[in-house]
């Protein structure tokens, strides 16, 4: 399995719940730090520095999450009634979470790519259902696995430098994942598969070649 953003959480659970030999998930490749173990407690100075920086990032960037997690229906009426509003809500994330040249969003994406993404939500009227994912996670309050547990299938990591939810030091990540492959990518951000597709695919292939079954 492969995942970033929501997919990183889903892929993490797939590796944990259905990992070989008891299941059919042989390995996972992630480009976001999603699922966490209760044992993933910062201990070293580097790990504690990451934790402090993460709190600062969340204070600055997670307003959208709180709104979608607590008042998704209210937000959805406004978004579906205003294409410009929906475009601003979505495209701001592409601009802020990507490896752009300054504030030039078109250095990472074309207008067609951005508008296609927005129109998928508008034409299918799925902005509402997409935001309710956040409410479900908020209600469950379940981002992780219990103490003494970790994802034991081989895990590959692509650490893109401009992802606003970047990876912690490897020592902390390994408290949750059996990491057998780690790449510090030279460029790219949160939407790696769209922003840097060739580098993204190359790293998945490199990880896959390293696996032994």
C-alpha cells in the first residue's frame, strides 16, 4: 500500500491490521507521518525539538482542520454555494503546503491541475462528504496504536522537505514503523504525487526493489 495525507493513516492501519503473514499487506510506502504508536514519545533533544516545532506548525496551519472537524456542515453550505470560496479554500493549501518558487503556485502546478482538483469537488458535490472525514476522526480521537505495538511490515519513507506535516527524526518514526527504506527527498511538498510525480514514483520503485518475499 502507498499513502500520503489521509492515505498515510489508512496505509498505516493496513500494515498494522493486515500485515503478512496474518494478512495480505506485504509492505507500505508513506510520504506523510500519519499513524502513531503510543510509544512514540520524544526523548532525544532532536526529537523534542521536532515536537515543539510541530505544535507551532499546528497552531499556524490547522485552522482548516478544526473547522472541518467541528462544523463541517456549516462550512459545506458556503463552499457549495460559492465556487470562488471553494477554490480559495482548496488552492490556499496547494500554495502553502508545496515547494513553490516563493509565492508562485504555478511553479509547482498548472492552472488546469488546480482547477481540475477544485471542479472534482464542485461537480460531484463532494465537498461536504470530504469534510465529514475530519469529523469522524475528531469523534474517534484515534490516531494511533497501543503501547508495545508497531507496524511490523517493511515500511518505506519518502520525506519531502516542504510537507507542512513533515517526518520526525527517524529514531522517533521507528517507534511506530519498521522502516527499511528512508529517502530525504531534495524537493517537493505535501501533494507529492501531483507536484513531483517522477521523483515520487522513483522512490516507490526503489523501495519495492529492496523488498524480499
